[in-house]
């Protein structure tokens, strides 16, 4: 379980696909504490699909339309 802002801000170094784990660092969490999220098989499939789409400019798993910015909630809602 994660808040949408944490998902949109997800960067590749936070993920361990082999361990099926996403570790959100404390500074990105509302409560300031590290959050460990186990990843389902379906989540792993989506992440493996996204990996080849990485760009040199940023490490966001879900990059936005502006360079160096993650996907916005507005963009997600428009889909």
C-alpha cells in the first residue's frame, strides 16, 4: 500500500525486483520513516515492462512529460 505521490515519485534505486521489495526512504514518507512494500507478481511484471523505457535524464519509473519530473496525478486522472 502506498500513497499516489510516493508511487509517482518512485525511482529505480528504491526497487529490488529480485527481492520483490520496494523501499521508500523516510524523507519521501509523510511520517518520515522508511516504508517497505512487498511487490506482487503483477507489480513485478509492470516494473519489468517499464525498465527498458528508462531515459538518461531521470530515474523515475513513471516519468512525466517534463524532463526530470515524475508523472503527475492530473496526467494519471486524464488517462
